[in-house]
C-alpha cells in the first residue's frame, strides 16, 4: 500500500505557492481537503496518508464534479464560472492515469462478448459490470457502455 501520490501532492502545494500558480494552488488545496475528508470518513486520523488507489478515487470524484459543474454553468451561459472549473479540471486530470480511447477499448469488449457467447439486452448490465472490473479505472464507463452498445448493434 503505497502513499507516494498523497506525499507528492502535499509537496506540490509548496511548489504552487512558490510559483504563485493560483489555479494549481487552489486545486491542490481542494484535493488535500478532500483527502482529509476521506481519511476521516474511513475512520483514520486526519493527519494520516491515503493509499494511492484511494487518492486516485478522490481525484476522479473531484474531476467528475468539475465536469458536471462545467456542463451546468455553460448551459446557464455562465462562462465566468465554468472557466475556473475547466482550469481545475486540467490540473486534476494531470494526476490521473491516461484513459483508454474507444479504439483501445473495442478489442477487449469484442473478446469479452465472444467469451460470453450470445449476449442479449437483458445481460448488458452484467457485461458492462465485468468490463468495468477488467478495465479497473483505465477507461471511462460511458465509453465502455458506448462500445458495448455499438458492438451488440452489429
């Protein structure tokens, strides 16, 4: 259970302060607050360190919140509010592993469908669930679902 990512992000707080990088500073502070909240929620002390997989889970959750906020702000015509969210999303994404593209997902999905044989619409949830476990956070759920639906439609 490594905790290198949590330590690295704590160090980046100092770097962002010295560089007067307001966007990164704001984002890193938000991440560290979320890490502390996660530690408390899991029954650990707030001074503890989160394992890397938990850190990535928190960062993914924060990135998802930013994406949702951007959609809502832009739908309301509030680009003044969506811009800071976009800037923070860029910083958050820099800590996440690169997500697989739909072209990279397609062969894995095709192989899984051939292993399971005849997959009808009622079993699509089971298929997507097993694929989500197989990809283990390396692919967006929406992309996996779209590729499954595309391949089953053929």
